[in-house]
C-alpha cells in the first residue's frame, strides 16, 4: 500500500470513528429531548398546549429517524471504503451472525413516533379528559 492509499485509509478510519461518535451523541440528545417533551406534556392542563407539544414531539421524532438513517448510511459507506483498502483482511466480515448495533438505534425514534401518534390521538379525539392533562 503506497503512502497516498495509507492516507486515504486513515482519513476513512477517522471519519468512521467521528461519525460513529456523532451518531450516538445525537441519539442521546434526541432521547433527552423526547424525555423532556413527555415530561412537559404531563404537566400542562391546556389541551391545545398538549396537542402542540405532541405534534412537535412527533415532528422531532421523524427528524430523529431521518438523521439516524443518514448517519447509518455514512457509517456503512466508510466501512465499505476501509474494507476496499484491505481485501485480504476482512475488517468488517459480513458472515458474522446478528445485527449491527447502530441498526438498533432505529427502534427508539420509531417507538417515540408511535407514542406521539397515540398521545396526539388521545388529546384530539378522547373527550374524557377535557383538560388535556394525562391522568396517570
């Protein structure tokens, strides 16, 4: 491997490490945001405020899912490029059973999308709680 290829390999390795770190940091930020929204929706007694927070939570959850998809794409791309430099050493073997943990990160935004749809539906269509506040 010549010096230019080695520099490219290092660049892709650095990009992969950086993108992976950002991927999990973003997930943490989104998770904290969703937790705060869920907490705040239980504190308001005005139905319209709860509906607004619910739609905002739904929108942010969709953005979270799209950000995860894009980040996962970059991670996959960098892994492919790194693998091209060293074909004989299978750095990221495809025959390992199971799934990559970054794919598990799709579960959280999807779960929150379901939660927000249910809560918004509750506040829009359920007349038993006219105040809009969740009765725990």
